[in-house]
C-alpha cells in the first residue's frame, strides 16, 4: 500500500522545476479543514517563529508566492500563498488546531517523514550493527526524557511507569506488552527487549517515544490514565503509519543474534578500550 493512496498529505505534495518538493499552504489549509485563511495564517506565523528559534533560515522553508483561484462568478483573482518545505509543514501542523482529527494525523505523518529523513542522513553509510548502536543510544536518551515528562504528568512510581510503557508497547505491537515481547524474543529474565532489537524495530520505538513525549508536553496532559492513553495512541499511530507505507510490523521483525552489549564489546575491542558496562540503563 503506497503513501500516495493513503495519505492526503502526499496527494498535495508538489515538485518545482528542480525536483525539490514543497506543499502549498492553501492546499494544506484545505486538507486540514480550515475554512478561513486568516485562521490558518496564525498557525503559519507561529511556525515561522519556531523555525527561526530552531536556527533555520525561515525563507528556506517558507517561500512567499501567490496563486490564481476561481470565484463563484467564474472570474479569477490572485491570492497570497506560501510554498512550505516538509519541515515547515511539520511546524505548521504542530501549531494547528489539535481538536481536528486530520491535524492529529498530519502531526504523525510529517513528524514521521521528518524524522525518517533525519535518520537517513545520520545513518547513511553505517552498517546494521552501527545503526543499532546509534539508535539504541538515541532511544536511551529519549526514554529518559519521556520518563521525566511522564512523571510531570503523574506517572510517578516504578509500577506506574511500567504500566505506562506497556500502554505504548501495546499500541505499537498490536496488543503485546513488554512481557509478551520479552517472551516472544526468547530472552532471559535479566535481558532487556530494547537490547535485542534490530535497527528498524529500534527506529519504530524511538519514534513512539519521541512523539509521546511531545504530545504530553504539547497538550499539557495530566493524570496517569490520560498519559497512558496518550502513549497507547501514539503507539497505534506509529503502527498505522508503518502499515500505510507497506512496512513490516515490529512484532514480525527478526530478533538479532547479537545483543547490544555484544556489539558494544566488539566495538570497544576494535578501539582498544577494553570491556566496559553498557551505557544503556533505562527500563525496557
């Protein structure tokens, strides 16, 4: 199943004469069910500020232009428009009306696409083992951020966090919880499931963690139940995205023969650092 037939955002993607992709802000406003351009411009203005604050050149992502539109009388007039980069679309949708269901879909879609491009740039030329080590490190850091954010929402005790994590896994893995994944992979009691995932599976979990943390912060979610629901929802959305692009469900991906700890030992031998304890100590 292709993205072109399953997402309205790919349907309005365009390319200029040089082959660079862009989205018309007018088209995006229509897809996001904004009837008033001035209301959508508010989201665009906030996105511009976020773009500037991130150190990007705003003009590289928000290109002022115009387009001709038809009127009811049959005549046409020129209206302002903005050609948006994929990153700009991501920022705009992050600042759009979260009560609209299509906005939530857009947030997932553009976040996934943006992160996928970033990951592709970061991982280009790396071996599978190197990708696993890189992504495992990324996930360790983001899991700590997720834990801190969840704690602020009311997920306080170790038991609370285990339940919270299970809700995320359940959404991403079609109902499986951490213990189910652990058992399916045939791991020993002291082995962590994150240390026995390939690069593709780690990437899916990284996206689940980053987007859940962002959702809890963005929507100022409070309460254990609400946080659990948010984690489950983001797990489901990542799963839906994998299905839409024709990817392999995470529970169907093969478990690597070598653990992350074994890969670390091999890497340290190559660099003559000697054996050390694993750097990844967060909960699975």
